[in-house]
């Protein structure tokens, strides 16, 4: 039997702690950016809320649901695209359509379970479109070497 040295154990523990901190900080960054940009945008297009706490809770639930769904849908779509099953023009349409539908479903779900907020349907649709338009250039800038 081989045993792990104390130095290796410390290295593994440090790696796990570092990874956890990166995930937590990344999530917090995404959450706060999404909240502050999103609340202004949503308020402009008809979002109504009872308190600022309900806004923070809304975005916490939204981000917690959106990130995993995005992590699942994007690789599937990329796989279909990179295997040559869909041309670039159709890929962009599918990417928009899938993200639009997922965000709309999340908004419908969160609006249903939270009684302290009200999001008109037109606001849900507009926010879904605007979120895609906002995140697409960011994806392009940071992931343009992905091809």
C-alpha cells in the first residue's frame, strides 16, 4: 500500500480550498453583477417588488437555476455544432432560442413561487431577449478562441 505523504495531503487540501474559494467568489461576482444590472433593467421594463430583500432573493434563485442549466445546455449545443450537425447560422439561432426559453421558464417559475415580486409576461420576454443580447458579446469576447 502506498500512503500519501503529509506534504501531498496539505497540497490536496490547499487545492480543494483554493478551488472552493474561486467557485464562491465567481458565484458571488456573477450574482452581484446580475442583481445590480438586472434590477435596474427589470424595473425599467415593468418588474415590481415589495422590498430590496425580495429582489436579492429573486436574483439568488434566478442565478442558482440559470448557471446549472447553462452549463448543461451549452456543451450539448456546442457538441451538435462542432460535430457539423448544424451550420453556424442555425447554431446561433438555436443558441438564442434555447437560452431564451430557459430564461423564460426560470422567470415563470420564480415569479410563481415568489409572492413578493411581480413580473409581467412582456417583461419576462424582454428580459430573456436582453439577457441573451448582453451575454452574447461577453461570450464572444472571452471565448472567441474556442473555435
